[in-house]
C-alpha cells in the first residue's frame, strides 16, 4: 500500500515528506495505521552523523491500530491498539528480524533501526509491537516506546533504585523526566534534577524532582555532593555528551572501606558518540564506584510498557504533561529544529 513518510535523504538536509510504498506484511509483520509518534533525541544523533549516507526511514516510538497481520502474528489482531518500540519483546541469540523493504522514488530503502514510525502507516515486526489498552488515550502514549521505556527502565531495571536511595538525573528532557518520575514512584530521596535551563528544572519538579541545580550557573557536582551528604547513590546521564559522561561518576558517593565499601552507581542513558571516553580512574580511586550502560532501559517490553500505561491511568506518570507540543507530519522538520534548539519541554509528538 501507499502511505506518506518523512524520509531522511541527505546529511544536514531537512527530511522530505513523500509517498512511500509498503509491501504486504510478511509472516511475522503487521501493518499499522498510526495515531502518533514521538520526536526523539537519539534520532537526531543519526541525522547528525555524517556516516548516515543512504536514504532511510526514521522514528522508533509510536501508537497505532492494527489493520493487517501476517500469518505468524498471534499476540494482537486487526483492530487492536498497539504501542511500537525499538527493542524486541523476545530475543533468540543470533536470530535476526527481517526488516521490511520500502519503496521510495523507485528505490528500495530501509528503516534506520528496527522500526520507522515517522510515517502514516508502517510495517512492523510483531517483536516490536505491544498491545495498548483500548481505554488509554492514543496520543500521549506514543512516547512510551522510547522516552518512558528508557527513562523509567533505567531506574527500575538497570539500576534497581530502592526507596530512600538518592538519585541525580542529568538532563531533564523526555527521557530524564521519565527517570525522575520512576525514581519518585519508588520513593527515592532526594531526587536532584541537573540541567542548564531553569524552566526545565521547574518542570522536573512536576515529575517528582525534589531539588534542581542549574549546571550553567552552579558547580553541579559540588552542589549534589552537598545535598546528598557525600554523593548520590545513583546518577543518570540522560544526555550522553562527552562532557556529561566525563563528570557522571563524580556525582556518586564513594565506597568507604569498613563501613559501606561499595560506592554508588552511574548509569549512562543518553546515546553517546561512538568515540566517547571515560576515565576509569574516576570509578576506582574515590572508592569502588560502578559505571553502567543501559540499552533503552533494559526493558521487557511486554511487561514494562503496559505497566507505564497503568501508571498514567493511575496518575503516577503525567504523560499529558510530558507531551508538550504537537506537530503534523509535514511539520516534522520544525519539530526536529525546536528539539535541537532546546525549546521542547518534555517530548513533542507528531499526530497523524
Ligand atoms: Zn528514542
């Protein structure tokens, strides 16, 4: 079938919104008519990488309704509402998911990752599609598949933060705010948001941040060490820039031999450049600290994504606040530009 999508054509050029042609679903694939999709920072990394040289489809979180399924798809059926994510529901080591081949201007193109949600209709593998409760709204839930899964999951799954643990979150965009909310939901304290923008710090309080530090005007590491009495139990870097990676371990408390020998844990959540470096001495010398990475919040999507929908329905995750701006597909370059300039509080979405 024919549909319209935002296509990445060339480095540093705007995306073009044009007709593409989707093949019929393969045995493990579904055709989804989309409700909404998020505009995510990690997609900008791909757009900004000069190594991205071939035309491709972008976007990796969305909601939609199933309109057709392949013969092997059993967990959802036609008419079901679904969330699309970028990490698989189950993994067989070594097995590869066949990516749909899409036609655009008479050439065959692929998705940048496992999905391509910046499109009115998509073909997705069943491994990346999770049922969405029909009583849930279909717009703001579009940011669960990446922002919420990654931010909340880094706190719940990767770090396993417990009640009373102290937490610092560097960068309170969509992913960072989800991390703050998850920390709040498990009763972490204090929860310190660090950002360069006072408006974003104030916004983070509405997701459960108990303190805010502007790293442009204050020495954030020193302030966090003061606030937490020696360093946080957990620090989350939701940015992934070289400068934030380099200081992340400085925020967490050292282990004290003979008292509490194991130090705090730093978690890299934001997508770093491949050449990013870390000084291992920072973990070793001040005392047995841990540096961890997380791939999208170390999730089990079938378990985690419906839980976040329930959090929203129970008032524990204000997705309607997190989604602060809405665009049409034709305006996607406007949305990307606003995100690049740091103008977006929380997350923006494209509505179809
Ligand atoms: Zn993302």
